[in-house]
C-alpha cells in the first residue's frame, strides 16, 4: 500500500459542473485501478489523497501533474502506510471554505499549514482530512452504493 498527498492551484476556479465532471472521471479511473482517496476543493486550491499500489498511484500522479487546469502541484507527503484510510471511497469529495478549514485545523494560511505539516514526519495529516469530512457530517457528492 502506498499513499500520496498533494496540493495544487486551479488556473481558473472550477464551477460546480466542472467539479462534478472531474469527480465522475476520477471515480471511474480510480475504481478501474484500485485507487482510493479523497479530494478537497478549497476556494481554487486542491488537496488530494491517493492510496493504492505504488505504481498505480505514481502513474496517476504523473497524469495529474500534466493537467493544464492547475499549477503549483506539490507533493506534501508520501509513504507506505499499513492500511488504507479511505478504503470505501474511490474518491471522496468535499468543497470547503477557508473559514471551515481554519476552524478545523487552527491555521489561517493553507500553504503555511502544509509547510509545517510537511516538516513533521508522520501520517497524521490524513486524519486531518477525515476530520474535515466528518466534523461537518457531510460529504459533497457522495458515491453511489455498489
């Protein structure tokens, strides 16, 4: 098992329709390639967790880095956890605001937050994402049951 967390900045903010299209495409690809994870969209910034076989995740990440709809793609953490955190989601999704992110994390600047988390050698960053999803008891655009 391998996981990778990255952030990026949208060139132009995504509309709801564009986000839904991206989510549909991601879920189909991820199901075919046994990749799980979640995607946060935070006012023009993406934060994504990808989990799966290392070669599958890295192959997908190479495609993501080449996507012209965003820039400043940077890896936050990657590693070999014992098990999946997002095992039930081909791609969980949440659209959030800076105020919601600030309440949950205590950080006002998302870039500073990730810089500080990156310097800490641990996997607890994944738990922050779970907290963002579950503190609000809502996941935007839930996946259909299989």
